[in-house]
C-alpha cells in the first residue's frame, strides 16, 4: 500500500492506462505546475482515507489541454480488498446535470428550445401550476396540545416556470420543500417507467415558491424534466441524444445510464460514512433500472471520460475537432443566472445554467479562480473548470454522505501546485 500512496503522479501516468488520444500527458513543469507540489494531492487523499471519509478515490488534473496528474488510491471495495483503479466506474449522480445542460444548450443553438420557453410548451401538464403557501395559525394553540405539522394552501403561480428556471434551480419544482416532497412521495416513479410516462405527473405537484423568487436545489425533478424536453425537442430518446450528440463526438466510451454485464466488475462500491466507519450501500435497485434515463443524476463513468467533457467546456465548446457548442454559448452557460443575492444562494457562489459559478472565491472560501464553474455528485464526485488558469480538476469517490471538505482540500492541493 505504501507504494500506492506515494507513487509519483508522472510515473503513474506512464504505467497506467493510456489517456484518450485527444488529451495528451505532459510533465507538470511543461504547463506551469510543480511536480513536487502536485504530490500533495496524494497526501490529501490519503488523509481522508485514513479517517474513513472514503474507501478510495481517483484524481485527475489537466492544464492547458494536457494531463499532469492521474492517480487511483485506496480500495474500490472494502470487503474484497479490491484496489481502486484509474478505470473504476462511479455513479456521478448530479454531475450528470451539466451534461443535460449542454444537451439543452445544443438545442437552443439549433433554435428548437429557448431559455424563456415555458415548460408547458413541451409538457402541457405543467400549465397553470400552483404554489404552496404557509397557512398562518388562526388562533393560539391550546395549552398542553401537540402542535401539528405546518399547513399549506395552494395559490396560482405568478408566471409559468421556464427552461432557464429549471437550469438554474429557481423553479420551485420539487425543490425539497415540505409540500412538494409529500406530493412526489404520494405518486412515486414505478419500476419500468420512462421520462415520457413519469415527468408529466410532476405537473400535478405544487411548487415550493413563486418561480424566480429564490434559489433552491431541485435534486431530481428539474433536470429529469429537462431530459424529457430534450426528447420532445430532438425527437430522440434522451440516452440516444447524449450518445450520438455528446458522448461519441467527444470519444467518451465509458459513460452510460445502465452498465452492461461486462462492466460490472469495474464499479466502485458505494459507502455510507457514520461514526468513523464505512458501511456498504446496496445499489442493486439502481443497477436494475434500465428504462429511466435521469438527466438529474443517472449517469455512470470514470475520471478520464469525464475529462473529455470538462476539457470541451474549457476549450469553448469543442474537443479534438468536434464542436458541440459555440464559445458564446459556453459563456452563457457559465455566467451567473442566479446571483448570490437571491435568497437561498450561498455568498460568493452564483449559479449558471446547470453549473455552480464561483463569483467571489474569497467570500466563498474557495481556492479556485473567480469565474471557475462545475458541480458535484451526491456520492462525492466533484469537478471544476478554471478558465483563468486553464485547469480541469476531477475527483471521483463513492460515499453517499460525502465530506465536502475533501473537495476544498483537493482544490487547494491543485492550486498550490501552480507555479507559473
């Protein structure tokens, strides 16, 4: 294990899997990094493994279009003691959302979708949505009586929710509010359902707030709805669109909603962290689902494949001669659409179209440059694109209650290694 922890990143690059042809390997000094300082990434990840935050990890760093650090650490499975490998597969959960965002923006460029389009243009069931309002108590509670749960009543939405609202999490659609959570739970998605059969039912749920008045994360409903809009606007199933329009052009060969049997042995096990110990989480239900293509959190991939996507964004929408978006559209995607002045949004961090944007790194407490953007996954995956320093950073772990301090520690280990 000692050899695993402290192997030099450059040596690992030479002895590990060959990187995709479009993104070549470089010595760190060739692109302004210090090899000695980059080794602190290994030290950082090891500390988190030692305290059982994670079982293992894969890290990948590229600058100016060239990979300078790519390493696997720890274990992919604690029971079998199987080592993590660079081609280990991870459920990236909400790191699926930026990919869905790019799909929508491709259709925007083709004139098939507008950011201002109401969702009901594509899914009529979203017309005339209601908003949950807290009912004020009419009298003082009787002494000694138990207070019940908050009571809500519906009022008409001031306006329809739009594609932009969904992309920037200001729609109020199943945004973790009490009423919407209860309504979604009453009519959950059933085995064998598709986006076409399930998403229209979300139109019957009550919004958590008036559209555009606050920021609140919609974990599943918002971006699954966007996936359905992609299907309607493109005439293709969501998985087919992603495969033909994004994954194949970028050379992403190891990304999918549902892994084939030949890939099962490469999946890193998922763990739950509690009281300094890790316990395995059963993922059989997720593996068995082969009909529902969740744009919010359904994709699985490895670090190297996701790098192709991140590098495409850093390159202004193209990679290896294949253009998905124009530079102006990538600018639109990574601009702040939900500012940190909006209720619910943390200071120093705005939200763009499917990505978080670091608008003020000092205020946010981040080590990345202002204007950096990216997103995380619920199982601990994390990526960011730093246009100023021309960096793409990727962290892959599988813990369903991740310690987000690892994200900041990883960013710090990368940024302190930049020497020119």
